[in-house]
C-alpha cells in the first residue's frame, strides 16, 4: 500500500488516497483516517510519513531532490569528496566532521545562518572552506567569534556587546 494524496472532507475529517499493491497505478481509493487507523500499524506509519512529506513541501524543504548525485554535489561544495563521503563518520577528522555538520545545516538552503564560535577546532583547510562558503552565501550570516582574521575577512560590521550596551562598528 502507498499513500499518495490527502484532503479534508465534511467536518474537517482527513481522507487519504491510497494505492493498494497489485492494482493499476491509476486505481486508487479514498479512505477516511479513522478507517486507516484500524488497519495494521505499518499503514498508520505510511499516513504519518505522508503527512511529514506534506509539511516538508509546505515549508519549502522538499524543493531539493534527495538523490545521490545531489547529495554528493552538496557535500563537494563543503570540501567533502566522494571517497570521504562514503566513509564512516567516526573515521573523519574534527575538521571534516565540522564540514559535514555545516553541509547538513545548509541542506535546506536557509536564508539566515547563525554560528557560535564556528572557527573553534577547525584545521586551516576547513577554515578556508568555511570562510569561502560564508562569503558566497546569498543570505544573512550572524556569527560570534574571537578569531579576528576570520571576522575581518567575513564581516562588514561588528557588534560589541558589553556591559548592557551594543556598539556597532562598520568595517571595510
């Protein structure tokens, strides 16, 4: 069985379009949620998964195809080549793990990124990759960092928060 559609009918009751195994692709049935809840537990899981896909699509996260090619390209953008991507995470260095976390955080293409001390524990290659990625990022970046070289390379203004006041300094 496969859940392929959902709609609200009389009295805000949910109905799901289901395709049952062994039938033509065009042969589907509409079943009320109450009926599906009485079926085997895996059917309710299919319903929940479909609902999650709908939420994902509504949030814009589903705009990116989840294919091996797309994932490899995305990881490559963060300096994780195909050989490294196929390894177990426990075999990665700290810097490589940081790249992986940044790649995962950026999968949904956010509009704003907030980073707290992102340069801690990074090797030089990863720091360079992070700086490049943030400089080419199309959205806003807010970061907290004590790494002055990183701040000077990346930021167009700094905010010094001290003793209950904020002092904004323009850079460049």
